[in-house]
C-alpha cells in the first residue's frame, strides 16, 4: 500500500517538499526586498549627495549636553555625546523602574485594603493617572517646577544644605573622603554575606526545622558593616555645601528640573499600571489559600511571603516586564521637556550631520538593546518564580 | 504561491515608486501648489495671525515663489516644522522648498545634500537676558544656564562662544519654540540665545517685553536663506531668482503699487525685468510675467521687510545689513539679463 502511494504522488504534490519550496521562496523574497531597500536607499542618498556611513561618530560634536554622568564637552566626539545620552536614558529608566515598583506595589496592595478610605484613594490614583497621557503629565510636572519655584536667589531652604529653586533640587553631599571607597566595598561584602547566610538558614530549616531570624541579622550586617568602616576612619562628617555663586549654586549635587519632571511623570504614570498588575496578581490567589495558611498557624507576614506571593508573582511578573519596557521607551518623551536623553542627543546629531538614517538606526538599536536586556533579565526571574510542581 | 505573488507585486511597486524622473517644477505644477516648510511661530518671519493667515518675511518669500511659478501667490501650502524636522523634511521631498530662517553652512551645502539660494535675511546670534539679572555683556555670563533650540547653528555657536571665552555654561535644550519661551520667561534659564531677529520676536511675545534686553555682542554670522535639494538646477534657479527679483525690484523702484505703471516704463532694464521685453521668464522655464506677478502680488523686498519686521512693527528692526547695497547694506541682486 505504502509503495503504491509514494509512486503515485509526484514530488511537486509532496507536502514536505512543497513546504520547503514555499519557505525558500519566502526567504528569497525577503532577502530580495531587504537588498532592494538598502541599495535603493544608498542610490538615492548618493544622488542627493547626502553622506552615508558611521564615520561621523569620530568627529567633533561641537554641541554641549546639559547633564552628563561622564565628563563631556563640546570638544568631544559625536560618539561620546551619544554615550552620554544613552547613560542619561539608563539613569532615568533605572531609578524610574525602582520607584515605579515600590509605588505601584504600595498602591496595588492599598487598593485591596479593607480600609475604605485607603482603597478608594488608591483607586482614584490609579484611574486618574492611567487616563492622562504621559506627555501631558511631563509638561505638567515641568511647568510646576519652573512656574512654582523661585529663582536661585530666592531659593527655598527647608533644611540646612537643601535648596529648592527653578534650577532644580540642590543638596549637600559628603565631601570626598578615602573612607567612601571602603564603605562601598564593605557594603558589597555585607550583601554577599547576607546572601550566603540566607541560603544556609534555608538549608538548616529544611533539615532540622530550626528557625533563624534571617531578616534582622541581614539588615544588621548590611547597615552595620559600612557604619563600622566609617567609624574606623574617624567618622568624617564634612559636607560639600552648595552655595550661591554668580548665577547658580556651586558645590553639592543637583537634580535638574528636567530630570525630576521626567522621573516623576514616568513613575506616577507607570505606577498606576503596575498597581493594577499587582492587584490582579494578588486577587488571582484564591481566598482559600489564605485561610488554609492561617489555619496551620502561619503569621500574616509568613502567609504573604510563603503562600500568597509565590503564587501571585507568577501572574504579576510577565505583565510587569512589559510595564518596565514601557517606562524605558516612554523615557524618550524627555525630548519634549529638554532632558538630554538618548533620543534628544541623537536628534541633535542627526540634525548637525544630516544623516537621519544612521541616527534613527542607532536609536532603534539602543532601545532594542535596553528592552531585550530588561526582558532577558525578567524572563530569567519569571522562570525562577514559576510554580515548581512537586 | 500566493505569498510569492504578493512579494513580486510589492517589489515591482517599490521599484517604480523609487524612480522619480520629473524635476521639482514638474512635480509642483502637477500637484498645483508649492509645499513650503516654514517656522511654526516666529513673529515677523512666519506665524499665523489672529485670522489664521500666515504672515512674515519667510512666508512672503514662499508666496513670491508661488507667484513666479503659478502667477498666483496663494498657491502655496505651509508646513510648520521644528528646527530638528526641517532638513529631513526637505531631503525626503515632503516639502519643495524650505523658507524657515535657516543658516547657510558648509556642512548643510555638502554632506546634507542641500543648496541655499540668495540670502533673504542677514542675521547674527545674540543673547536675551532679563534686565534684573544686571548683566550688560555676554562675557559676564560665566556659569549661566542658557535656553537654546536643538538642531540649530545657534546651539553650536553658543558652545563655540563659551568654549572660546573659557566660560562655564549649562544648556537647556527644548525643541518646541513655544515651550522654550515659556521655560525662559518663567526663569528656568538665565538667558536665551538665538538669532537677534528671533530674540526680538521672542521678546515681543514676552509677558513684559520691557523687562528683557538683548546684549550688545553678536557672536556669529547667520545668513538666512531659502533651501532646496541638491541636483535640481532648474528649481534652484527659480527659487534663487525669485529672492533676487524681490531685491532687484526694490533697487529699480518697482513696488506693488506702481508696478502696473512701470509696465509702460522706457528703461530697458525695467522692461526686461517685467517681461515687457520677453526672454528672462522663459529662460527659467516660467511665464515671462513671473517677476511682474511677484511684485504685483507680494511686493518688493523693502515692502515685505517693512510690513513684517520693520521699524513700524512690533519687532522694530532697522534695515542695517539687510538694506540695499546702494544704501550700505548687503542686499545685492545679480543682473537680470
């Protein structure tokens, strides 16, 4: 029977061969399209005598960037200017994500609170923030900064060493001291020690059933070790105080109005979405789980940590990832309020060099990189928190 | 098989779409209007008035091109563009000509693939500061926070100026002119830097214009001119000689009011200019009445200047460098012959 069938079916009717043929066809089409688009673009650019290639990255940028984590001046290259922009994007995304997680979790849990006022307030916050476009929120926070706060000469000075004015928030920082390096080092060691301690305590509890007060001990190590190092160096207390000099404050550290407005806008907006994600996650765990946990004598902290969260996180983590990506991508709205993020610097670069295609390609690459690494990390975390069935 | 067919069709469409053989003049004639890129809001150069009609020196320059091409100054559509958008919009053929206080530079002429025609406003960069700051020279701006538009030569000149003078500064770069003005007037920056004409325009929209002064230093040369794409010489000639015609008419004493009378003039250069003696329009690929139409409908350069930015407007700018060469200015048209 089989032999007859294979004889009868000609190869062009063989589904397997046809499948391969179609797929090869699609790949060829795609390659042709890609080749066509690239070569046509190059041809057109050449016809208009517009420069191509990435050699501009090594040329002097000749423009200044408002704030930078690394040293930069207009004598540096376009490449360095773009790195400055990328670092600024990273800075605002990193702090934005941290604060969003904190605020979002708080609001999400508040909404489930049995206290009527707390849950209503959380609901109000979520509904209002979710439904106002983030760009408007950015404009609003930026305007609050420059319209409400006084000029540097009349800056608000609520506590010693802290100034609020329309140039930003300027605050005193500890003067540079050799102790800081060692304090940072000791913090690292303390974190590592706490990690190992936790593993050890878990193992011990699993084998002997003996409980170890891991939270308090770790907190003690993490806070205590750097303080001990600080005391060892004679407790250096000198502060770098900001002082009004000429047009602006010298000394101390400054958070610019652009940065604060961007951070506030992004955090308040995204936190509303995160709150809903958290609420959904917690509500997905059936009440019976809580009741069962209580009935075997777990305390309410343990109920949350050992029963509710491990199950809720499975639901929370995947949509949380996309909210983090949203925040990173929305940070490109910085352009509207003058924060020098990557898009802002790249836009200036595009305009000064005239090479939009390269510039846009760089923008896409950088955001893709940020997003892919965020989601790679979150996927790893997701795998970890997935329910492990025994 | 279906997907293959679709691919082939798409490829074929793209292949033909990519090739456009017609020049800009033919394209413009085919669609019946000129798409001009302008500034979204610089008083005196291009800004919609309270009736929604565009007004200003750059806008009128674009109208003059429409008058030259179509014999109708109304056949132009304005597309407001930010400093960052303007060059890509021209490169990608979204607009036919850019009349948006754009400075002629070597890079823009070469690697950006653009051509600047005759200058329609000679400008220079300055600083606008609040009076209460107590500053009377740009050299006193050490440590200042400076509001500046991105994607401009202004941004580069400011960096050069502060670097060259060994002064510290902090730029605040906002793309939207209105947003930038708001931030400056609210005190986000100590000073605003831009071309002097634009500073005058920005001051005129301040809550209290009298509270601000323009510092005496002019730190750059800013020849502002309309821009077209590389590689279309005919269109370049038309736009170039439209600007020159505005200047030439002023020099010849032809205004929108006396242009009809001037048709009867016996002076050979006026007869050539207005097309009474034919030839010049045809050489450009236009009607011989092209210059007549420009002057009749838009006016000469002096008229445009006076009604847009001159001493009797809110800007109150003197002719200065923008006077005719015969009056000690830089406005000088090539001979019309």
